[in-house]
């Protein structure tokens, strides 16, 4: 039943499409489907026993506090722990620089609320995280897309777009979603210099930074920024809003993320969070603190790296074995995703339909483009964190059948070139 | 430190003031202060042992599900339970009519996101819940205020404001925050008829409805609406969006609220929730379900009614005993608050300052008016759920000193009349 007023009053949703990923996830929840579609952590890595102990401790020792209203800023010991942890990478952040959010997705929403007025432009990578587009669309964002390659966003193409005056740049520097690519060191430095020169802030979204399976950790933009700006007090964060989350390292079911930013930005965000959901669950914050403290995370993340690194290797090996030579893919040094590129003329949607018939799923690439043209239909995203190695191999085998099947349709064209 | 861009990009926060209540709460957290300021449940009523058992059960039996991503709509068994519970009051709602939110505050935010474009008017009671004003302000809402008395919003004054074309009416029919008043039966019927006649939806915010200490439960607007509209299928909800929460009956630290609305409204809200925080914590939803099912809530709410009813009585008795005859107050049949009216010429802010010196706190009334004039400074809100009865008596005694002290300054004026 549709009521008269709901259609009349629905203008605000005009920019809002249901997330392709989430709708697909419903389609692919049958047990016979091998799904590379979601961005789900492997449930086997959840430290359930430690959660048991943490819940028991929090409720028995501080139950009245855990179940009561809390501060919009977040649970103070958790803010302090995150500030300490962030400082390890060279950011001198205090708890006043940290806001706890209901997952990173809420951080993106608060950024949209604070910064985007209808018609404002946001500079994004092409491709970029579709959840960010979803969050920003509601506030009437428009986009200027800058292409990326295996070394991340192509900073040599940034000046023109920056001259067009975007409100901010939205960048995923580590093991990007969906690309799986990492912004190289030289481009990081160029990016923060450009941000400073044009006075355009950077939103640095870093959910996967700790999940590196090879090579060295690269300096976050927020750290380079501080160094380059050489602010008087030397302890402040300047031009970068940094986001991260417990979703990929602890458990997404908690809905716990955080923003690290200059204290005056945090204080505005706190006001918006008050109006948005008052505060994030006191209980989950206290439990997460109890689980994460005592350096538990260091060992835990090592374990996750081992498990996901194996799965990445399994997927890369299977792609090498089963996929036709016309198809290429990225080789991520970390994170959860890799990005497949089909030959010109192929359409990821058709491959998707063929794949579903083979009981294997992925996310078609066009969802990840702010301004999508024909190019966007040549890609798709594969997740390698959720499915165990032996199923990864079987899934890629099935997927290769779907790809080859579609490839045959356009093969004369491809082979001609 | 203020960065150049944060001041440049902050226009969106122009309507956003930090909640007076939350700032005051910080001021009044010293142990020597008796605080009637917050809207906090008594921590003694939290069923901590049952939470212990629920956490242990959820984690041991379904830990992998509890810690994983979930559906934006909410945990299905919880939606079904809420639909069943809602149906007890005569609303034939199914789970497709229920969206789980991160507290009722997020429900208000989603309503603002869906319905309010800058400059749109919202019809509110005077006074009204300040958290709703905070949520709607961000979207550029303007307000048309309709006065209320002991029987709730004065429906005889509604036609003019409705002709001015507000987007929706925001109404708290039961034990209103801050007034403590309840919308009487006749006005409920008039309200839904007017809503139908003008095609203006009602947002019915009902966090306290179950906390009634005397008299009979009154029919919710959402039920009257269904009956009056006599829709063909007879099972749908029409003109009313109904909100409630576990915050006052189970624990606010969970951040669990819900929206009951027509399925097409819910489906739009789900899209907005996806972009806003993806979904509410799977873990807290499963724990709340485990705590609340098996009709535990019925007995639990009976206990809360007994405890809070006693505290209300203690506050009413103390006000009678200590307060001067020039001051009046409401006598709520339920909920957490009562509303004090000072004689003309008195200023609640000055009383507040005097009260703080006596180590007792409340929320000045002007925060609760969308359009506040001199009238708004003659009131303040007292909470009676948080402080135990013996402290209520002592707090009211101190408060009376502050009131009398300020009253003396204007006494000649008052006594003259």
C-alpha cells in the first residue's frame, strides 16, 4: 500500500538507491552459492571466547554504567586507547581528537552532514567505496572522479579537479575498496601537498590498513600532513580527517568505528552525533575496550593476516589457473578485495548473470563509480576474506566458466586486436 | 587549533547547538549534586543478571552470527517480536512494518532525512522534546508551534497551523517530554481526523507509553488512524509513523529503538539507514531479543512502574510540602518528567544558577521550545526516575530554597496581582 503523503514527501530519497551489494547479498545467501560478493570478515576469526569473558566482566563489574546512557563523544577509555594506538603511527592524537561512531559508515554520514550542501562536489577515486557514495548522495553531493591505477589515485591528474573547488577529497589509501590497490609513497606526499596548497581537506578512510600480508606499512596521510604543515604546537592534526573501524579487525556486528580529526572538527561532529543517534552503545564500547586492551589486538591481527593472506594467495593462484589470458586483476598487498578487468566489449552485468547460474557471486564494478560510463562495466570486485581456501578455488573455477562463456560471445573482436 | 577549512565548511552546523541537557549533565555529574536534569532510567532497574545470561547464550550458541554484519532492517526475530507486541494494542503490524534503529534518536534523524527539505515546517507541541528539534534542525526545519495544556496539544488551535502546510506533526501523546502531560482521548480522535483531512502525517513518539502509574492505557494514534481510515486491506498503517524504544524499559546503553510505519515508508527508511550506519549492532539486537522474549518484559515493566511510581509520588509530595504557592506543576500519570511553571516575571535560568549553588539541577524550560519567547523562561523540567525517593525529597527541599530566593526578588509584583 502506498500512502499519498509518502510519495509526495519522498523527494529527499531521489538520490538514494538501495546498495547493490546489500541487495545482492540477499540473492546469494543460499548455501549452494559461493559468494565473493560481500565484504564480510571470516566468522572463524571472531574471538568469541574473549567476547564471552569481556561481557561477563563488564556486566558484573560495571553493569549499571554499561547499560546506561553515555557521552556522545564515546567511552573515554576507548577514546584514549584509540588515541594511543593512532599515536603509534606517528600521529600525536589525544582523546579530544577521537569520536567513536556507530561503524565507519556513520563517520561517512557525519562527514556528509557537516561538509556537504546540495550541489557541493566531492573528489573521489574512480572506482571508490560505494558506501561512501551512498552516504554523501543523501546530502546532495556531486562528484569529480579522478582515475586510479595500481599505485592508487593518479595525483598527476589532480590539479584540474582541485581547481574546480571540491569540498573535500575522499581517499582510501590502503588496499582500496574495491580496487585492492595501495597509494604509493610518492603520491601520498604529493596528495597532502596539494591538499595544503588548495586548502582542500582529505578524508582518509582506512578500514584495512592493519591487514597487510606483505611489504611495509606506509605512512598514513594524516601523519604526512602533520609533518608537512609544521604547525606551531606540533601536536595537532591539520588537513586530514582519518577514519577507521573495528569491523575488519574485531567484529562488524559491534558497529564501532572512529574519526580522528582536529579537536574543533570533532566538537562539531559530536553535536551532529547528538542529534543523529545520541551516542554509540555504551555496552558494545565497553565490551570492545575489554576485548581489545592489553595488546590483545596485536596478536589477534597477526592471526587474521595469516588467515586472509592464505585466502588471497588461494584466490590469486586460482585466477592464474582458471581465468583466460584476456582477463586481468590486481594483486593486493592486503585488505579483503581484488579487482578484475574484463576485455573491452564485455559487460560485468552479463557475467554476473552467468555466474549466478553457476552458483558463484561477486559485485559488478559499475556500483563503485560516482560517474559511471562504459568503462565501469568492464570490472568486478572479488572478496577473498569470507570464503575458505578450498571453496575459493572451486568458486573461481565456476566463475571462470561464466567469464569464458561470455568471452566467447565477443571473442572475435578481442582476438582481432 | 582552528583550521581554515573547518570554519569555511561549517555552514551546515549553523542550526546545531549542543544539547543543553547533555552539557548540563556534565556540570552536574559531581556526586554532591542531586540531579533532576537528565532523562536517565534508574540503574537499579536494569536486569543485569538476565543480560549476563543472554550474552552467554547468544555468544555460545550464535556467536558467529552475532558478531557479523546484519540486515539494515534489523534482526528478524526482534522485528517479529516488536510487530507482535505492537499488535497487542490493536495495530496489525508485520515485521515489514518495523525498522530497528540505533535508539529513538536515530528514528528522528531518519525522519528528518526522509521528510525535511530546508525551510520545510514541522508542527510541534509547545513545549516539545528538544532531541527532536536537534534532529530536525540539521535538515533546515522551521517550526509551527501549537500550545498544549494538561490534556496535551490543543487540537482546537490546529486548523490554522495545518493550513500553513507543515510536512508533518510531531506529537508525544503519553507523559510528554518535558510536560509530563497526556493527550486525552477526544483530542486523539480529533488529531487523526485532522491529519487525514489535511493529508499531513503524524510522527507519534512514544518512548514512555508503557510506564503508566495510574489510570487506563489510551489508544495510540496509529491505531485510531487505522480505524478511522478504514483502508481496504484493513491491515495497513496509514497516516502515522510510530516510534518507540527499549531505552526506558530495558536499557538505554543498548541504543535500540524502532519505527512502525507503512511498508513503503519503512523501505525508504531502510535505504537511508544503509547510508547512515549500515545497520544497528547485531549483537545488541540479539541480546535484547534474548532478554526480552518469553514475556519477560511484562513482569519487568511492572517492576519499573512500581519503582518510578513511588518516585513520582515522592516528588509530588515534596513539591507540595516545600514549594511556595506561587509555583505550579503538572501531575503526570506516567513517564519520567514533570513540568514546573513559575509565576510571571521569574526566569528559569536565574533559578537554575541559584539551584546549582544548592547542589541541585534541572533543565531550564526554554530548551524545549521551537520558537521561544518570554513564556518559555517561566518553566523547568524535573526528572523523577533517576534519583531515589529519599534524595528526591532532599533535592526538592534545596530546589525550593533556590526558587524562594528568586521569588523574593519579584514578590511585590506577584503579590500585587
